[in-house]
């Protein structure tokens, strides 16, 4: 129940959930004849959703995280004892899929395989547990799906270790740290999406007891210098609500909220 609440409660702090709650509060105020309060609550809810749905705001939020990740990733990647690919980028081989499929974050596994082929480490660790709130979910832990796809793409199974029990970044840092200590490792290459790297790196450095070299991937946006020169059309489009922009804003806010909570709990 605690894990379920940890996933559900933050949803009401993100723009869509909070905006809808304010709308409901506005309806409640209107039903009690408090028209000014109703207008204020409803207007705030609409404004909140609109603001974070604009590409202008979502870009700033994502750039703030991805610029940190780019600065943290060394230009020349050193060698380490293992490449760790964090979960979050694959869809399991459940019908009608013909096999494991990659989603937006699938760059994580592809980057990890690239590092192995460049001989940056002898072993690949795929990570990610089953996060499901339905009964009898047939999906395997993502770590297992990632191993299956890595083998399909040519990496021998003997060079892959799995961490299938971790459901959060904090658990991944703890469990992979224990795995590394049991094998006498001292360093890892940590692969995850750029927006997730600041929190992941802080957590692994705090909790794993390893030397952690970040390798960010899965950038949602090109950097500011590569984005192009604004035009009247692009400025107008940047101020119009967009579902993808709301998604990116929510991702960024989730990372900031997660890092704040992890710091309070001493996990990062």
C-alpha cells in the first residue's frame, strides 16, 4: 500500500492533477454560492494546466535537467567494472507484440550495448522490477525483458547480469551497490535518460558505495544553441497548449519532486 500511495499521491501535485483538483474545488465553491472563490479556483486550475502545457515552459524545465546531465557526462568515457542500464524504456513481449519492444527511453539499453561493444566494461547489468497494480500481471520485470532484447541484439547472455527486484531509483542504487560489493567492483558506468540523470547520479553516489560515471542519453530536446532562431510563428506555437509539452513538464517536475524527497530521506 505504501508503494501504491507513493505513486498515486504525487499525481495530484503535477499540473494536470492539481489543475483538475482546483477545478473541482471551484465547482464546490460555486455550489455554495461563493462565486468569487469559484472563479479564482477555476481560473487558477485552468491557468496552471495552460502554463505547463506550453512548449515554452516545458522546454525550460527539460533543458534545466538535460543541461546538467550533459555537463556531468564526461567527453571521454572511461572504463569501469560494469555498465548499469536503469529500467524505463521497454515494453514486454506480451501479445500482440512479437517480442520486446522499445519505447522512448529505449535509448538506455542501446547506449549500454554500445558501451559494451566499445569495451568500456566486461558486463552489462539490466535493471528494473515489475511495477504493476493489477492482479496476475503476466509482464516480467523489465530487467528480464532488457536481457532478452540485449541477447537478441547480439550480446552473449554470459555477459549480462540482471537486477529484477528494484522498483525505484533508490532501490536500484541499493541493490546494485550490494551486487557490486559482492563481486569486488569499484566502479560502474550509469546509463539513464538525461532528464533522470541528476537524481539517479546523486542517488547512486549516496547509496551504492561505488565510483559512478554518468552516461546520459535519451535527450528529449536538442540544446539551446541547436534549437534554431525564433520566428513569429514559432513564438505563437510555443504559447499554445500542447499535450506533449504537458507530458515533458510533468516529467521534469517529477524529477525535481523526486530529488527533493530523496534528499529529505537521505537517499541522495
